[in-house]
C-alpha cells in the first residue's frame, strides 16, 4: 500500500513563495524547494506535477493574500494592473 502524503502543501507553497520572491522563477529549482521544506523532490512532483504548477500555486496564494490594487488611478484611468491581473489569475486558476 502506498504511503500517503505526510507534508503540508500550504507549507511547501509558503516556502516556494519566499524562494521565488527572492530568486525569481529561473533562480529556483525543485531541489531548492525540497531543501527549504524538508520534502523530497518526488513528493513535490507528486503533489504539484511540475515547477511551473508549483509556481502558479504559489502565485495564486500570494495574490489571494495581497489586498487588491485600486481599480482607478488618481487621474481616473484604469491602471494596467486592472486589465492584466484577471488574465494572470485566469492562467493561474487553470492549474
């Protein structure tokens, strides 16, 4: 009988947020995340599927925790974020 997951995915996502924030996507490997969490590479891949999927889970969690930016600027026009954020969230939600 296979052993069940023995780590908290939310903790792995939190560690990934910190690593991606400090080093960027290209500067972080799954091995880096494994070392930061104490979780094996295989377990991370089993839980998330890929580095990209883990990044998107981290990005989604980060966005959910941040206050939403204003929808209009002081000049009354929409900032770029209000038009790009939905597209990014849509892509992140696909995983």
